[in-house]
C-alpha cells in the first residue's frame, strides 16, 4: 500500500517502529490545521511557531515512549495537545490573548478554497472570505474558537466540547451565538456574502 494512502493510525504505528518518513507524512497531513488553530488563539506568528514546534515535540515523545493510545483520531489528539500548550503559555504569562484584526500572516479561510472557474468569481470569493475573516475577529473568543473548530477543523461538537472542557450544549450554544452574531454584523454593515 502507498504510504500516502495510509491512515493516521497506520502512520503512527509505522513511526513507532522506526519509519521516520511516516511521521513526516503525519506532519504534512495535519500541519496547516494545527498551526492555523494555534495562530487563531495566540495571534502572533513567532509564538505560534514555537507552540507548533512544542506540540510536535510532545507528540514525538509520547509516541516514542509508548504512551500514545489510539482512542480516536490523531488530529483531535494533536489539537488537544496544541490547545493545552496554548493554555499553559497564557497561564505562565498571565495574559489573555487579544484580537489582532490586521494580521496579514494568518489566513483563517485560505485552505477552505473553492474551485472557481473564472478570475471574476475568484476575486468575489476572495472578497467574501476577507469580509468574513474581518467579522470573525469581532466575535468573543469562545465563539470564534468553536466556529473555527467546527467549520475549519471539521470537529464534531462532542470533540469540541472535550477539547474546550465544556458541555456539548455549551459548545452548540457558542456556535449558535457565533452564527447569530455574524448574521447581525452582516446586516448592520449591509454586506453581501454571496456570489
């Protein structure tokens, strides 16, 4: 079987047996999601790079010392590690993350991408994404996090609840309020987010 067609579980097992290429494939498969999630929380590229590196160091150590348990999806486990490292950082620095509306290095929607057949449609889609990105930055942190995890990371509400240490109903409520708030901002700003 082609290594690119292997499941995450198979790649982890292969890496555990000494195949370093398997781990490179895991990193390549999930690095954009994990880095984007960290960046969304910390709003600082250098800090996000550091936490991203720490995340994979912790993943390597856990797999190498045999304490990794396949209890679900690798990506969710990796995201939980990243999330905990971000929380640890803010606890140590005793500061709360701020929202930086003008952060050109972070593109929340760059990987959602639509296959647009024309340049005009691509320009329209880019403008829609930019407008939506701006609106998302005005959401409360909890709503922004749930929206990101659900839409971008495609996590279930059960997994989001576990990752953020809240009930499923709270996660659902945060998503609902995020969508309500975005709709309200769209109406207030008279934006048109359709092609």
